[in-house]
């Protein structure tokens, strides 16, 4: 039976040992929090990719591609006769997405991701035609156009094919030009600013407020809740930028994360953080398996008889049960928990049931989260 391996933890054992043996280190506030309003905005648009080598949409199954071509031709002054069946294999309908960074100004360029929404086999070698990118309010904030870079590759011949990575999506570096900026007024209300912690925690918020006030030598910060810290900054814009930069450089030691066990039921991964502990408990672990083995024999009729040859199945059913005995488990720190669970000899899939039972019994001192 496979031993439990906690390689599902993304750190190696050496890093893991140093992680929970040393105290939490101080981090600059720019790593722990963001100013309210300073955020990316998502953009999306529909467009056409042309210039494909016969790997585009099959227009009979993707009528939206044909409709888009007809609309584009009409805007360019080209009339398509009604009822025309355009069999174009070098065109594909795509969705274009992008993130508009804060403080983006017209004329700046941003990266875009282009993804096929039809049955195009590959977008390699294609060119994205001018595509408006819109925000949640329906306004156009950028225009995208350019040649795609596809990371995948593939080939086919004689009914055989091979493919590496995905070819139905690609990226255009600097493929969109910003046409409109998102209005953002920081400190417009008398210089008041809000700092939002990335992880809500009352202890971290308290430490951040204390560190900021200590840095400025006055009460400029006050916690509103476990996530939001209100700051009283200068009303002058230039002074406000210096104030915000100084706040981001303040070092704060975040409080330890609560004990948590993450179970991925799809992949069988089990992840434990350094605060997981086990109260004394006894666990019995064993397997029960049913094996059905069928062999087929041939029944022949007697010579010169009227019978027919028949296939006769012969099934053998056996039940096997692995011996399981009570195992004592206890752990005051992460490595003791690992050793205790390894002693059970359980696979990751079996470990999930054991952890759920330990949580139900109150022995597992951690939050159990199944994703």
C-alpha cells in the first residue's frame, strides 16, 4: 500500500521545517494590503481572427462567424448577396480579454488574451482584427489588434495527429491601446484614504494601525473592521502620493493563519498548514476488497450429436479484508501530525476519510476545507 506522502504541500520538507520553526516575519504593507480603488478592471470583447491556414471555424456550425463577417463587410462598403454560403476556413470568432491596470492613460498598451469560441482547431498564424474592449458599464476602454502568439503546436497526417499544449487560444503582447481611463479620485473626501487588507484579520489590522501611527508619530490610521483601515492623508495630490508610498513601506508582522486542512477531492491532494495539531485519538484503518475473476470455457457437443458449441463462464468470487488495528495518533506540531498520519499507512484517498472522522471526533484541531 502506498504510504502517505505530504508532497501535496507545495514546499519541500526542508523548507517546511524552517517555515514553522521560525516566527512569522515582518512584511511591507504593500504585500499585505491595497488602497481602496487602486485595482485592475476587466475588459472583454468579441472579434475575428483571420489568416489561419485552413484551421478556422466551420462556418456551417458557427453561424455567428458568418454573421460577423457580413456585418464587417457592410461597414467596409462590401455587399454580400443574400443567401450566400461563405465557406471560409481561415477565419475564427474569438473572445478577447484584458486587464486594465489602475491609472492607465489613453495611448498606453496592455496585453490581451485571445480565445476561440467556435470549432477552430488552431489560431496559429492568425491576426486579430480591430476589436473594441468594453468594461462592465458597456463603455469601450481599449482597442485590440495584432498578430497572435500561440504556445502550442500540432501536426496531423494519414489519420494520425499529435498536439502539444493548447492551440485554440493565444496572446498578443501590447495588443490593445487604451482609449479611455477609468476615473479614480483618491482622497477626494478631505484626504481620507482606505487601506484594505488582502486577508481579513483583526490582529493584523491592529498591528498595521499601530505600525502606521508609530511611523508618522501621530494618529493618522484607524481600523474600521478586520479588513479596512482608514487613513487621514494630505489634501495636496503630490503630498498624498508621498504619504501613500510611505504607508506602503511600513513593515507589519501579520498574525499566524488559523489551522486549516485543505482536501482536493478531485486530485486526492491533502495540504496541511503549520498550525494543525492532533489531540490524542485512536484510529483503526483497514481495507475491504471484493475480487471477481471469471474464466470462460467451451462446451462441445458429443460427436454426431444435435448440440451446439457454447461458451460457459466460470466465476470465482473472493473477499479480502486487510487487518486493521487501533493506532494511537497525536501531534503537537506539524511534523508530529505528519508522523502520526504516516504511521497509519493510508493512501491520500483513505486519508481524506480519516481526517473527516478525526474532525468529527474533535481530535483534529483545524478547519477542514474540501475543494
